[in-house]
C-alpha cells in the first residue's frame, strides 16, 4: 500500500526485529514504519535509532491493540 504512493519509496522490509537496526543503518530512511509486537522492546529500539538518526521519523503501530505512536526527535548539539 505504501509503495503505491507516488511520493514514497520502500527502501527495505524485514519481519525480524533483530534485523531492524542493520536495515536502517544500510538504507538510512527518512521514515521507519514498525509493528509493535513487543512494545517494551520496541520503545527502547526506537529511542536507540533516534539517538543514532535524530532526523528520522518513526511510526510504531500495534494494529491488534488499536494503538500507534509517532517518535520524532530533533537534537541540537
């Protein structure tokens, strides 16, 4: 559905949470959409990724719970 949008390009996909950091390091996306299968793990993962890529936006979705969270940080050093 997202790849059908004219202003979006899907840079990568994975079903394994263990591959998310490596894929983000490789593709450097502007936006990451991630499923919240384990919210307690993914909250830390999103914080880690934002620490590394402060300009990236993250949409974390928990479809079966009807929840979503948008993570975005802007860091001035």
